[in-house]
C-alpha cells in the first residue's frame, strides 16, 4: 500500500472519529446547558413571588385570590412572540403555593389545591431550608413531557418558613431550541469534517507530490534516461533529499562511467596496439622495401584507428556527461539536412551514391536544440548509411512533421542487420561487419546519436526495412 494511501486512510478515520465524538459530546451536553439557562430566571421569579406573598403574611399565608386573578388574566392574554424558531402565543408558566405542611393552598391551574406535596423534592427541601428543585415527566418514557419546578420559601415577619412557592415551566419549548441547535451542530460538524478532509488531502498532495517526483526521477535514472532533477521548494527537506539524489546519481554515474569505459576502451585498443607492436618488431629485422612499406602502412592505419576511437569516445563522453542543452537555437530541419549532405558530398560522390530527398514540412515546422549536436548526429546516421550502402546505390532521406515532432528517415540498401545485433546497436563499441569494408566501425556513432536524441527529448530507432534495406528514424520534438 502506498504511503499516501495509508496517510489518507489514517486522516479519514481520525477526522471522522474526532468530529463524531465532538458532535456527540456537544449534542449530549446542549440540553443541560439550556435547562441551566432556564433555571436561573425561574429562581428569580420564584423569589419575586415569594417576596410578594410575604408582604401580607403574618404567622400564616395570606389570601391569594388576587394572585389567582393575576394568573387568570395572564393566561387569557393573546399575543404573538417570534423567538427564533419558536412562535409563542400564550403563557406557559405555572405556579403553586403550599403551606408549612406541604398542602397546596394555591394552584394557578386550579388542579392541585388540597393535595399533599410535602414529598415532592422542591417542597420538601425548601421547607427544610435548602434549595428545592425538581424535574418531573407526565409520561415517564417521554422526555418531552418533562416539567421543571423551582421553589422558594415564604417567610413570616419573624423569618420563619410558613410556605413554599413553586414555579413550573414545561421543557417542551426548550426541546424545540435543543433540537434546532442539535441540527445545526450536526450540520456544522459534518461540514467542518469535510473541510478538514479536503484541507488534509491538499496538504497530503503538497507533501507527497515532491516524493512522487523524486520517485519518478529515481526510476528514470535507473533506466539510464537523460532527465533533469525535479523542481522542488528551495530550502525544504525534500529539496535537500532531491539534491542528495542528484549527488548520488553523479557519483554512481561517474564511478560506473569510468569502470565501463576503462574496460571497453582497453578491449578495443588491444587489437590495434597488438598490430602496431607486431609491425614495429618486424621492422627491426631486415626485409624487402615492399614489406617494410606494408608494415609502415599498418602502423599508420592502426594509429589512425586509435585516434578515431579516442576522438569519438571523447565526443560521446562529453554528451553523456551533460544534463541540459546549452546553446539552444531554432533550426529549420530542411536547412540542417542540406548542410549535412553538403558536408558528406565527397563521400557520396566517391561511392557514386544518389540521395533521394523527400522533405514534406511547412515553414513553421522547426526544432529547438543545439545545432552542432544535431548536425553531428545526422552526420553519424548518414555516414553509417553511406558506409553500409553498396556503390552506385540510392539512399532515401525524408523529413515529415506532425503536431508534436519532426521525424528524419534515412534508408539505405545494403543488406539487413542480423537479428541478434538489432538489440545491441546502441551499445558502446558494438558494431557489425560492413559489406566491402576491411574492418568494423568504432561502435560509438549510434550511442552518440542516442545521447543527442535523449538530450533533446527525442528518440532514435534503427530497424530492418523491406527490400533488403535498413532504416534509421530520428524523432525530435517540435
């Protein structure tokens, strides 16, 4: 499982669990908070009523008929009050008064008069001099039928408790606020969770994208592709890791480069050096002038071969060591090909080879690159075609242009490349025998062309074609 996937799953479950427990706690805690907010003004109202009753109290409760008429008038009032989502049209507050024995002597609802309430918590505690309050449900299983009772003591002029005033308020209206608040909390909680998940995802992408770039870069390096290090935020730990990757690549490439070239160059130099050594040893002996001239010619040819090998090797290594282009120009493919043909005109005339050129491009079909490298790459391809083609034959050269790339096609008739050699054509120092040639080539031309193509973001392919011919295809981005 990818690290990004693991982090995403972890963040998802952490956010969901966190939001769930937070919303659950708030939803469960909101009802007690609303009830607390309701209880405080009820305490005030109960004590106000108690103080009002105490004004006419002596050693027992006064006549409460005026209080009854006040409540009757209040219940009969018509009004319209819009309290957020609650539309209130009548008074829902209720009160009752008990004597010092807990017997109800007044009830604003005219329902409990004469009943013994001394066992109810609000009355019992208040008569004992403590704070009395209770919450009672009309239907035990239905919390919406709960009514809150808050009591206050009634004193005589000497401070003795002679009764209790209890104020009752149904919590059904409170539950409307609670349910509305719960709905809002759940909605906000879910929205917050989604926002956190989106932000976490963006953060995850921001963190893992550089890692993905470095992974892609490491794989390109593994496949020996010419790529530049990804652009990363300067000064960040990821950028330092990227620089470490680049330094490691340079170190490994440098080490492998030296080992590979020392081995291959040593192998390639053995043959000409052996020829030169043998010729020089024989030249120390007495021999006819013709034989001496032959050995001197051998030394000269093998020395020239060593020089060509070293020059080609230096040329290839300079391209392989580069990661980016330097002197980039806008080049016309047709004009570039004309320069290459002009440079090789002597070789073409010497073998009597006719060039059949097909250029099917518009004036706006151009490539961006280093002229010297592309010129040298085309020289190598065309020279290979000339060397492989028999005298008095034809080489077909074409240039086509698509929306994305410019394609150079070079085709010669000189026999197919053996199947076993097709996969090794771009290996350094690997070459196949050429018809009529005394020896093989250096095996560095096609590797050079490939490095130039990769450096320009293109590709090169060489394959057998119909009618005993070989075709080289160089593709460059427009």
